[in-house]
C-alpha cells in the first residue's frame, strides 16, 4: 500500500465526522447513530441528504457549503479517496456534513425508516457488465426505500448514457416509479439549476470535451 494511503487512513481516524462501522455491528443493529443522526450528531432537526459513492466528497462538500440549512452524509468504501472530502470539510469548518465508510448495500443498517430526505447518486460506476451492481438497479432502490421518507427524492447524475437509459427504461418506468424530470443533456436546459450548481472535477472535464451529462430525478 502506498505511503500516502497509509497516511490518509491514519488521518481519517482523527476526523470526528467520519464513521467506519464494523460489519458485525451493523448486522446486529448496533450502530448507535441509526435513527439518531439528527439528535446525536448534527444537533438539529434539518433534513438529511445522502450522496452514494461519494468518492472524494466533492459533491457532498459542495452541497454542504451551498445549503447550510441541510445535513449531508457522503458514503463510500474507499477511505483514501474520502480523505479529501473530510479534509476540505474540516478546513472549511463545515458542521453539516459527515461521511460513512461502508458498502452501499449496507445502507439500511446505517439509517432508520424515514430518516433520509433525499439521495444523490453522482457519476457512479455504470457497471456495464454487471447490471445488478448498478446503484440504480431495483435491488438497490428497494434498499433506499427502506430509509427514505415518503416521496423522498433520488437524483441520478451521470455521463453514462447506458446507465441513464437502463435506469429510466429498464428500472423506473417498468416498475411504475414516479419520474419527476429526466434529460439526456442536462446542460441544454435552463431549468434544474440545483443539479448544475456543483460540478466535480471529472464533470468539468466531460463538459469541456462536449460530453453530455444525463440526469433523472425520481421518487
């Protein structure tokens, strides 16, 4: 393992807003923040917004800066990547953001029913050869439904037309999910400004190359 990775893992352990629950504790329903994020960590009653597969946390941190009246939680399994978001949040004295290092398929063990208001899935691995691993597959949507409040919104933002088409036409519409808005070229529209306010490093590169960004907003 590279030295800088070891250093980042070590520093991650010093951040008070990083949680790394053990698999056994999650399976035994022993994660203390489940159902108590607002009272025990954020100390407010504001809405909770998740970013799944947050990577370096650019989107989560950007949203936390933009919307101080909301609470944000980035989730990913890659601790070395997550270090950047943790560091930026600390340097910016952001108190409305946390991170969880865990697998997305364990999300229902980290939150209680109706505890989450909104979910962002930003530029996930499209898993072109493994549909069941896609974060918008039906098996994942079922998990999200266990923690989202009624009519909680999910956003998918991706440069992969294949993932966009799969999500819309093979998952959402056949299963009668409520699609609020969808487009295969987000930046061709003047509306949906919230979805365009934060641009990750790679999104900026895609846009500079003229690659369209797709977007779906749904229940």
